[in-house]
C-alpha cells in the first residue's frame, strides 16, 4: 500500500487558472507538509500542518492555500496560476515533529502554460 | 544566500570508485538528514544525525556530522550503478520553525 499518495501525477494548465493537488497519507501521522521542487531540484518547504497549527513559509504567495478535510489529507489549492508556479510539488508526512522521519509522496509535476 | 551548501553539484564516476558529498553551513543545526531521490519519485530518508561528531554507517554509505553541527558528509565506498540518484542534505536550525531546510542536492551518476 502506498504510504503517501498524490493526485494527479501530472497537471498541465493555463496561466490564470485555479487548480488543486490532493494528498493522502495512510500512516496515521499527525503532521503533513507541502514542498516545492524547482527545475534545479531545489526542494523548499511551503507549509507544515497538523491539527493544531499551520506554519507557512513566508515566501509562499497567498495564492497557495492548504486545506485539510481530515488528519489523513492535506490538499493544495493554487489560485491564479503563474508561469513561475511550474515545478514538482511534493506532499510529505511525519509522525508528529518535522524531525521525525518524513515520508514523501511521488510528486505532482505542474506545468503552467 | 543558501543556508545549506552542498558540493559537488554533479558527480560522475565509474563503478568501484569512492566518493564524498559535502553539506556545509554557517548555522548550527539541531539535526541533519540525508535523503536520496530517484527520478519521478519523492526523496527517501537515508539517515538522521543529531550529535556533533556522530558517524553512522549504512552498508557502503558513511555519514558524519561535524563536531560543531554545522556540516556533514556522505561517503560512498565502491560505488555501484544502483547508487545513482540525487542526494539531498536537510537540516533543522533555530530559525526554521522546526521545518527542514534542504541543500540543492548532488546528482550522482555511477557508470558501469
């Protein structure tokens, strides 16, 4: 069984559109994350979230918003997509703290045309 | 300025050779992790080091955390084609709000 899954695997869309990426973890973890990996493979934290606290990287535009319907899901909504949003987005989860082992999903490659 | 500097950025070697990847910072890290990422997949944790001077071994991989907890190295002995991938160091420090800060990675290619 896949521990952390993301859908879709690939997403191609036009500038200005709104899109969502879904993430689910079946590990029973309390904390989930979203990362962005750019074309140079640089991986950067966007959000970390558990049922008590959302920590937002201050460099993330407010067009990006995480939504958690329950502990096992953390979806990423992106409004008014821009060319620079093209990247691979990874969801991850850990038991409680970021220092606990983080398990990453397979990634969603977003291409904005 | 990159908080975690990884070097080299690219490394192409022959099977059987040894190599070392470095991860350096001017900040003190409470913990440091090494990940390996293959194309089309997410990073997978290899090791976590938390104590200054700590050395951990994982088969042919040796990880070291600097005494001052500002740097780390990954040494691979007798590299094999299966070691090919992107190696990422990541750490937590006081200003990261507990979150992991990643280096830019080292892309390793081991040719048979």
